């Protein structure tokens, strides 16, 4: 099978999944007050697997493990630190099982009518520096987090994921530490930066941790340390296009976009003013017009949004 890196090197567009956490919430899975959706792989594994499967059936070529909130720092705050290895390996296993199930179903369906399931699917292991309760990363020390990043990266890599994706990067030091630990696995590493527009009209890494860092400066500093793709993620749809332009001034490699819609009030996503699937597909196509190769969504972006976008990218598969 072609690797995901080869796919990007060919200059082709790659469709990623939408949100996992908010999709689980919408299906009735309880959200933990500290670790948000991180415990769902243990409490509701069948629902997690089904979410991954539904995204594949909708056309997603990359699915992300439900490990955004499963670093040791988050699980410690949630009182389940002793289950760190179990939860991360289970999350990878569920995504891999969904891929296998999709492949088996596709091969049985000779009519090609099994939704828009793609021929190839890659599993990305998610790593985030979020602290307990999705709070400020300033509380754990950098050295502590280095160890946590290395542990989670190795757990996901040894569990069989195809690549690692660093999510909600909004600080240079923590982002570089996460990148270093992930690159040590030998897997491709994508870096997802989160940003927002400040009162002065500029785009900054956000939510801010210790200091305001202009988006382009932050991306340039982190990507200089390595990484295969730079993406704008967990950022509002309305700032994504401009943010991508800023990224492209400091990074000439592959870029990606997977924005959010709605807002978060711990521990629940607020599905308010969610962008319509066809409107989302319109925006995504405009980002592809900017040269973006990876498109998908995060919080608030559902299976319906990914299916709508797949219809634009893979009309023959529908």
C-alpha cells in the first residue's frame, strides 16, 4: 500500500475525518469532567469504533485515534493514570479495527456502493499537550511533559498507527518537545496549530499559554525542528483561510486544514451556529485552491460534513 507520505509527495489531496470527541458526545457517550472524551475507549469502545467506521464509510482516508485527551498528564488528573497504556493501546486498536472492518466490507461489496469508503485508509495517533481539564499547559514542567510525550508517542507507534499528529499546538517549547518525542518513533509527524484573531487584528497561537505568539512566528519556529505537514486545526472556520496563508509564508511543505465549528464549555461541546455541511465543503474546496493537501474537521464537524466534502473530491465513489 502507498504510504501517506508518498500520497502527499504525489501532490494529491487527502481527506481526513471530522471530530471524534464531539461525535461521541452527540451519540450520548458521557464526557469526563477532566479527560473529556479520553475515557470513551474504555467505557464505550463499540461507539468509538463505529465513529471511526462511519468516517471511513463517508470517505475519510485518514482517521485519528481518540487520544487527544489521553496523555498521562490528562489521565492523572482524571484519576486513572494507571490506565495510561491500556487506554492508548485500546484507542489505536479500535481505529485499526474500524479500518479492517471497512476493508473487509468494501471487498465483499462488488457493486462499489458501500458509501464512499476509500481504497486506502491511514490511522493517525493523536498527541496533545493539554493538561487536566483542558487547562493551561503551564502547570506541568517541560521536562515532565517530555516524558509524557515520549511515552504516548511510543505507545501509539508500537500499537500500529501509520503516523502521529500533534494537535492544538499553541506554544513553542511544548510543541518542540512533542515533535522531538514523536520524530524519535520514525513515523511521519503532522503538526496541527491552533490560532485565533486578537483584538489587534493579528493571528496568534491560541488559546494563549504564557505569551502571545504570532502564528507565523510560532509555526516557523516549530516546523524548523522537523515535521512532515503543518496544519491549522481547532481554529474557527472563518480564520482558517487567512491562517493557512500565514503558515505558507514560513513553511513550504504540505499543509492541512481541519477547523472547528461551535464552542466548548467544559466538558461539553456547544453545537451552536454549526456550519452547514455543504458550506463547509465550499470552504474546504477554497482551501484546496490555496494549495492545501489535507482537509477535514475537528470539534463540531461531523460525519455529514465529511460526506459532503467527499462528494466534491470523490464524485465517482458516491
